[in-house]
C-alpha cells in the first residue's frame, strides 16, 4: 500500500550537499526498521505462530520412558512366606505411549483458532506498517511544503533587496526622496522576519520527520520538492465506494474478522467438554530384582524374562464437572459477542476516517483551484501597482500591499497543492 504514496513523489533526486539526502522510500524503510511497535508486533506474531505449531503437534502421540531404582532394607516377606532380615534392590525400565483418538473435536477447533490468531497478528503487523507509512509520508510532505515556502520567502527578500538597490541609485541621482527608501527597508525587515520563520518551520518539520523515523541528527537530513507535482484531475471516488473497497482490503478489518473466527472456534472448544474422550495407550517394560541371601539370575536374563507389554483404551465420560463446561461455554459465547461488537466498532471507525478524508480532499481541491486563480489575479494586480508606482500614481504602501497579497497567494497555492495531492493518496491508502 505504501507504493501509492511513494508514487506521488516518484524518485526524488537530491543535489550535492553536506546534508544526508533521503528519498521518501528511504525514509519509510528506516522508519519501518527502527520502529519499536513493529518489532514488538513481530514478536507477537512469532508467538502466535508457535502456538499454532503446538496446536498441530497436539495431534501426535506422547511417548515417555521410565527408569526406576528402589532399595529395601530390614525384614521383608520371603519366597517361603516367612519374614527375614534382607536387603534388596529393584531396577525397572519402561516406555509408554498415549494418543487421543477422540476429544469432541477440541484439538481440531484449537488448531483452527490458533491459525486465525496467527493471521490476525499478521494483519495487525500490516496495520502498524501502514500507520508508519502514513506518518512518515505526512511528515515528509510537510517538510517538502515548508522547503517550498522558505524558497518563496527567500525570493521575496531578494526581490525587495533588488528594489532597495534600485531606489538607492534613484536617490543618488535626485530622482526619489530618501523617505521612500525607509519604507522599503521596513518592508525588507518584515520579509526577512518571514524568511526566518519559514526557516524555523522547515527545521521543525525535519525534526518531526527524524523523530518518526527514530533517527538522530536531523540537521544532516534534507528534502527537495519534486520539480512537478502531478495532480489527478479524475473525479474523486465517493466515500461509499472507498468504504466498500476498504472492507475487503484493510488490515484492521481482516484482523477483526480473524479474531471473530477464532472466537467462534473457542466456543466449539468449550462445547467439546460435553463429549466423552477416548484415548489409546501402549506400554512395555522390564526389570531386575536383587535380594541378599539368595541366588539372583543375571541382569540380562531377568530383563528378558521380566519383559511385559500392554495395550489399552480409556473412555472418559463426563457426568458432573461442577458446571465447569457449562460456564466455559457461556464465557466463550460472551467473548464471541464482544468480538462482534469490536468488528462493528472497527468498521464504524474506518467509515469515519474515509468520510473525513473524502471531504478533506474535496475541500483541498477547491482550495487549490481557488488559490491558483488568486495567484493569476494577484500577479496582474502587482504588475499594475508597480506600473502605477513607477509613474507616480500609487503610493509605496499600495505597492507593498499588492506584493504582500501576491506572496500570500503563492504560499496558499503551495500549501493547498501539496494538501490536495496528499489527500488523494490518503484515500488510495484507505481504499486498499
């Protein structure tokens, strides 16, 4: 999904600079690599994967070996049915296996539930990554916009400085009063203040981007606006169309649906307690017995002669279990209903986000088009005011006012242009 935003800026080419030049893709990669929430969620995903593997392994039989060594001292019953003071030792060996043949389908439902939990954790990871992409892209866009606003402020300062130099030449030739130079210098001071403020805004936006990326030394970073920001002139998809598409693709919806399926399997697992359990077991063992005061067969002989095997089935039928199964089923059903409510909440929140993004995109589109028209009008107004001023038919205040209006229109057009482009991509992300 992050490719939708990345495509907005394409591949940015950075000029030679002492600062570290990062493309949007590189910023996103660094943020995804450094983000601690992603690392924690990846550990959670691995834990769910282990739980799923264990649920499948529960179908296998259990096999255990046994080795025992016992010692007996004092009087004990002998073979002739009399008590004698003897010492004896007994060594036993055995191996047993047990497998569950039927448990009310509990193990199968457990496998399904753990698989859905694992898939939900994967969707959660995708959601966190999407959020990081959105945050980095927003901060990156803000830095680009502030860089453009700084450029506009610097151009205005240069233009005013050039006017000051020209006015100084006119004053030296006696063609202009000294007082008019003071007004122009005051305007230059104001524009220098605007430039400093724009420079500070750029530094703050770079700091914000670096913090999201968890990257120190933001002073080493730099962003450069793409030469052409292509606008999508196609009609916006309706909020409902975006929502319908999002229901099929968004990771938060998928995660909620996986959790619902897991809760349904948890109910089935609890209900399996009503059914009997059938298991099969097999064992084999032997031993060595040694008693003082009598002749004992050799160790190997006894192991061979004492060898025994056994097979058996065990059927456990639940009759009364202190209502534990009944209450477990009720708790599972409550958890299931709560999961259904969570899905509704997730869908409602998604719809709100989409509707907000849609109307923000409409507003940004209108603002950008209006700002574009305002630039053309203010350029013409400034040109006309400059001509009037040169001919002595306008005051310096009128000229400065026209220049300020043009500067404001340029700033507004820059901000609205970036905002509209980004709002379009937010809708793309939410749709996919």
